[in-house]
C-alpha cells in the first residue's frame, strides 16, 4: 500500500469528496423511504463492487502489466486505491438514479441513462486527475496514472475504452439494483432481502465486469484487438445508443408528470455532485495550467449543467403526479 502521499491538491479534493459523501448520507437518511437499504447499497457499491475492480486493475498495473493504471496514495486508502475513488463513483450513480426516480419512466431505460451520466462525469474528472503529477515518496506519479499498451487509442494519455467503461460499469450496477428493488418489493419489503440484494448486486456486477462482455463493449473483442480503432467506434456507438434512449425516454415514454420536485437547497448533495465536482475540477485544471484538456473538462461540465437546468425547469413547470 505504501505511505500516505502528502500532496495538498489531492488532499483538498479528497476532503471535499468526503464532506459531500457525509452530506449525502444525511440526505439519504432524511429523504429515502428505506434509508438503511440505500446506505447498504452505498457500502456494497464502494467496498464490494468499485473497490474490488479498481484494486484488481491497479494490482495488475503494479505487477508491470501494460493497459492498467495506478493511483497516488492519499489520506484514506482501500488497499491500493483512495477511498474517495469508489465513493465519488457511487455519488454520481446514486444522484442520477435519485433524479430518475422523480419521473415515471420504464426501468429498462435507467441503466442506459445512468451509464451516460457517469461517462460524461468521467470526462470532467479523469483528464484533470491524470495531469496532477507530483514528485512523491513513491516517485513521480499522478493522482491517477494510466499505462496504455503501445498503439492503443488514447484521449490525452488515457485509453479511450476507460470512458466507454463507465457506461457499462454504471449500467451493470443500475440493472442489478433495480432487479433487487423489484425483488425486495415483491417480498413485501423483507428486511432480509433488503440487506441481501445490494450485496448480490455487487457480486453480479463484478462478474459481468470481468466477463468477455465488457471487452466486447470496449473494442468488440474478440473480433478486434485492443489496439484497433474499435475503441473509438464502441465509445461513439454506446454514447449514441445511451443518448438515444434518453431522448426516446423524454419524448415517448415519459408521461410529463413528476413524482417529486428537485430543488438546489433541499437536494444540495445531488446538485453538488452534478455541478460542484465538475466546477472544482475546472478550477484545478486552470490553476494547474492544464489548458490542453480544459476544453474537454468544460464541455462535460456544460453538459451536466444543462442536464441540471432541465431537471430544475421540469420540476417547476410540470404538474406533480397525484
């Protein structure tokens, strides 16, 4: 695991994530109908899903395998990854699902929309993190460091498929959580089922993540090699499909009613996840002088801002469902 790396920029960003995570816990307790179950989802996502696949990937990288990545050590670690990494991943997935629960849309659309949201959010985060490189006791390392294999397509040093990955990483979890919630309801909201299904969702999500299906989504393996431009094709294809599902959902499947409204004060942790983190990343991008990636970070921030503006408008103008 190594020693804690005292890099002020990393520490500030991690503390901010921990503060918002704490606020989100209170938000869940106050606003969720079954807060204990949602908090169990939080724990299972962080420790049994995200932390598992992140640590496996980092371990492969530390063993000298190309195509993986590493993290700089920070204040709180889960083995080889900062605790804040799986936490911020949960925050964006939960925040998206929380917003989607305010409208009547088919459940099958939610994994696509959540995946799209997570992918856009990742474009506001990763390009900055990989540029935050410092001299530490571990050597010269970035907050996040990628080790692409020679010849594979990259976006500012990061494999294209890493961004694609967030569509299905969030999608797997969302699909299994929705199935678990259906099962929980069918069993009369049994406490046992409520505590079991988040764990099962984590395990099944990990199984899907390490299955051949994921690399098919990444670059259409085994039909094409990782070094092919199919990484670009699959990123574009999955983005278009997910965006198409979002458009169809809003134009065809939604009844124009909302179950509950979203408000920037009441739902501050949700709003900050969508808007605050990307804004902070933009600020650190400017302060750090990472002008090469600034346009991409700002673009992701603008897209998330437009989404929140749309949410706010719908919440104010659309008739609440009785």
